[in-house]
């Protein structure tokens, strides 16, 4: 496996119409969980990926295993917990935004622990990806994430990290402390601008980018949605233009960006090349509903990149 991710997968129920949950009558079933989305995006970009997690032995856990099998994702290090109830979430929409309702408390993923971290697999991988959501769902999952990151650093495995700060999961001060230490341990930091403002207490994109860079990662990408991204590498800042789209649903777009970026990075792209590829990936992911279904495959991403390059010339 070239890439590994550790975290929490979820089953997704998405309202078919633009309705709140109290009046929604139909749902489409899909998949979510930021690190699971990451490995799907990486696999669809042509890079072998594996996942470290705990799921229930219920039907929802089985459904997730089938997803990873279809996507070619190695599930060797997925623990099925007897009697465990795999986490789920619901998406409802109106004309302006999406709303998320989670049923994940006490899920098997929240019982991730350092003993679940497969050290030989981390040593063999080119990169390990971790997120702040994993650290927020429980103390043991947080311990597992830190154990995995430290193990990766000791074994010269690249560590990528997305803060993915969710206020509903933990207070800002604790999140800031944990995320700050995690960025210090990572090689690639992948924050978005909204959480960047909260965590750094800085105002402008450049100030936020430099705050993260000062913590020590080799690469920082500040994701800014329809404004594109800013990349910091070797004390140079590069602007990554957005691929223009009219978004339908932004669920999972940041995760898809992460998976595409790290996939291309370990395959030898420069950080700028990887970020341009990832920006298209994230944009195309907003063109359908749900977190996983709209994530594009490599061929579609390259076709858009070629079109964009031709338009520039």
C-alpha cells in the first residue's frame, strides 16, 4: 500500500429533496467519514490505499467493507467489533446549505486505540493520513492517532494531517492544543480557511498559512473553496487557482482534495502540480450529492486539467 489512513467511517443517509429531516420522505444511501473519503479519493486517483479503523459487525459495517472492496482499498487493518453499531449520519438541505445530524456516540471507531495501529504497515507505506475528527471522537482514538503519527515519523513515512475542526465535537481550546501538536508532527498540513481563522486567530489567508507553516510541516495547503488554495513550500507561497463550477453539494470536497493531493505527491508530482490536480478533484466532487459518489476518477481529473491548460494557451 502506498497510502494509509486512520479514522472513522460512517454510513450516509442523504435527503433526496431539499427538505429538513422532519419532513424528508426519501433518502439516498451513501458513505462518509473524512478519512474513508480520503482513501477513496486516493484510490480513484490510481494510488493503492489501505484503511485502519474499527466498525461494527452490523449490516452498516458490512456495507462499508463492500465499498472498500469495490474501490480496491485494503481493509486488512479494519477491526470488526462484535455487537458494535457502526456510526451513521443524515444530510438535509435547503436552497442555501446542507445540515448534518450524526448518530456516532459509542461507535466502534470511537474505541480505536493505539493497539489497533499496525506498525509494520505504517513502515511499509509511503504516507499516513490522520484527521482532527479522529482525535475529537474519543480519548483513545486521539491516542491512537498520535501513536500512528509518531510511529510514521520514526519510520520516515510521510504524515499528512487535516485539522477538520468540528465545534460540536470538542471545545476550541482543547482542539487548538491537540491540532497544534499534530501539525508539529506532520509533514503536510491541509487546513481550510474557516478553521484556520479559528485555530490561528489570524485574519488573512497569508497570515493563516504562515501560522501553520511556523509549526514545522514541510508543506501547508490552505483550502479556500471557490477561491482556490494557497500552498506554502520551502518558504514560497503559490496561488492555486480554483476550477470554476457551480456547486451542488460540497460534502467531502475537502477530503477528496486531501486524498488527491497526497496521492499525487507520493507519486512524484511537485507540490504545485499535486495542488492543481487536487483543486480540480475537489471542484468536481461538488457536482453531485453525497461524500463518495461524486469523487472523480483520475481520467476525468486529467481531462479537466488538459482543458484548463489548453484554455490558458
